[in-house]
C-alpha cells in the first residue's frame, strides 16, 4: 500500500480507502463486514470512510465495533454530515445545531474521541456559509475533529469556503469527496484545477462506476444475481445511469487493455483514478474480502500515456464531463 498527503495538509492517507456506503448495515451482514475490514487492514489500508446517514447511522456503528481495540493512531476515520438522520427539521443540513449534534453522534457510534476528517456531505443553501464554517472550525479547536472537508461541492462553492476561511482565520478545508471514474469525470474541468491551486485533495468515490467498470454487466444479459444492479435497497438506483447498452458495450472494449496491463478491469479502473495527481485516495467498497484484496492491488500501479490514451479512445462517447452534474439539493431533504 502506498500513501499520499491529503491535499496540502500533513495528513497521510492510504491510496486505497475502504468505504461502507451501501454495504455495512444494508447489503452486508456484520460478520461479513468484519471480514472485509480485516482484509483491508491486512492489505495496508488505513483510511476508512463512512457517514452518519449510511444505513440510517448503522454503518458508523458497525465500523466502530469492528475497529474497537485496533490501535487508533494507525487509522484515519472519515465521516460526514448533512443528510437526514432523524425526523426533525434540524436533523439535517449544516446548521451549527445539527453539526454539533451530528459530530457527537458520530463520535459515540464510532467509539472514538476524535474524527480525523469531518466533511460537509453536500452544500447547504439554507445555512449561511459563515455559520457552517465557524461551527466546523470550533470542532477543530475543541479537538473533536482534526481536519475538515466537503463532498460533492462545486468549484465555486469550494472557492467561496476557502476565501471565507482565510478572511475569518478559520481552518481551511483540505479535501473534497466527489464521484470520479473513467465514466464520470465532471470534476476535471473546474474542481480539480482549483483544488490543485489551493491545496485541496480529492478522496474519490465510485472509482469503478458502482461496479459497471468491472465488466460483469453485459449487453442483453440480466445482471448477475446478488450484484449491485439487483439491489433494490439503493444500489440499483445508483448504478442505473451506467447500465445503458452503449456504456456496457464500451466498457467491454477495456478488457484487452486491462489484460495487456496484467490487471483486472476493476484494478484498471481504480488505478486510473490514482493517475490524477489531485486524487489523494480512491474509496472502494466491498461485500467480500476478495474484492478488497483485488482493489487494494491497484495501489502503486502506474499506467503509461499510451494506455491512458487508448482508454479515452475506448470510452470517449459515453464519458460524462459536464461540471453542472455536481449538484446539491436546493433545499434540505
């Protein structure tokens, strides 16, 4: 496992991060989740990503139980706040009240005294930016959070937060957590150039396109039983955008490219995201330990320029590049 700085900070993160969105507390039973986390640790993964909203807070609870007793200083825990975690109007968003209550809940569920990286899970148009940034800065000063970041914010939103933090003397955000893959490149035109200049690193999710880039989905064939595309708890909805025939046909063109590089399609997809120097880590999820081991092997892989060109050539007509696809709800959900 190789490690990178998270943006311009001194914090090191593993190139492969383990995430439990759509798995722990939902798709995967706890013992299987434990086996996956232990496989990640065995492979040298130190960075673990979750969020209070995942599986209605159960994902944090399960991760906390699994990591209990593991040397705290040897892992980096990342969680997030914004989406609803209760029925009340203040059980969501980025108000001072919800941020304060959310971090206390995450600390309790993760069974830790501090969170390494606490991220605003979307932009909150109903809360003044100053209120959000001051609340996050307070958590850093209290030692409950070490670093702060955002997830799926636009370049303008990130730039506004950096300018405001500088003007007020607040801790700057050091990370953004966007969706990024060979098929979904919406951060490349605006977010990445800004973040490279400002020292903000990307911790990307869905590097294998929700599984579409594994090659297991074929044109004219039903999705394999037990795959994400058959998961009506949420997985099927997220992968649907990649289940078009034109996308699946183009993905199959990557098979000889991966074989020529001595990689599986999943490894090629994860390694591709890590070729972007602004990417600090790629988050992988898993329902089986062998998936963790396969994805972790993408760390340290270098893809040459000719291979990157051929990947672009194979996928170009179906790649999404529109920066306008990065959106937050206009009102709190």
